[in-house]
């Protein structure tokens, strides 16, 4: 039986947090470097661009592996990497398309494997919730997993995605090129991350 923790025990616990600047800390606070993320958004909301921008920022703190299940390495994916200047993080950003769950585990067990892992998307990876939970809590608890989700009627699509949202420490929803934190963060109330300034202006004008 595990020892029950006192309030003093809990207050004494320390986490290594992401030391990023105000652009990121204002909406998202300073999450632990192994905190899990769940990012959802409708099609054409700016979700994919936000995920890529987050990946680029995380390259400052470790190697990033982008598991591209939804787009593979398509023309649109290439174009997004181009306008976000991902060549600037050439040595720390890697993309893999179409790996099985077992192949991902084998890759992450290698020495000096990536610290940050983007799974895009939960639906196209076709993993069940138990597989996702095992990755985060059992197999690789020191890594940071970022799960990207499609939406249906403004909600994560499918039961595995819904359950993964509750598992995640950081819950982010992208709407109209703005990324909002929806829970378990200590960002500034009402703040959001600007994914694409011009897109926000265009969306506002259309409304």
C-alpha cells in the first residue's frame, strides 16, 4: 500500500517547467516539461498551424517528434513547414508518417529519443484509450505527449479522444486562429495565443 501524502508532502514536490516567454506563458502559464497536451479545433481554425508553432517552440527545450498520421508528408504539410520556417529548428524537429503503435514505442525506447511527441491526430492514429494512457503514464512518464484531435459539433471526435482530453494536463481549443487554454493551467484569465493575426482580422470582418 502506498503512503498517503500530507499537504506538506504535496507542497514540497517540484517540477521542471517550460521557461518560455510571455507570448506562451500568458495564455498557458508554465507547465511541466512532461505535461501532456490535448489540442482540438474545427477544420480551418488554425489548429495545425498552432500545433506546428508549439512544436517549434518546444525545440528550444528538447527534440520534437511529429507523428503525422492525418496529413502524412503532403504538399500542405510541406507548405506549412515552409511559412513557419521550420528549417530554423532543423536539428531538433523530426517528422514520421504512418508508424504503428509498436514502432512508436520502439523508437521512443531508443537512447536520446525525443522529449516531445506530437500525435496528429488521435483519430487517424487509431489508438484506443488504453494504449494512449499507457504511453503517457506507464511507458514514458517523463516525456511530453501532445495529442491533436478533430472535432464534431465542437467536441472531440470519438470516445478515445474524449477520454484523452480528460487525461491531459493542458487542454487547448483553437477557434478562429486563437488558441485558448481550457483547464489545468495558470495562464492569465481571458488571454489567448495568436496563431495568425491576419486570419483573426479576416474572421472578425466576416462575422
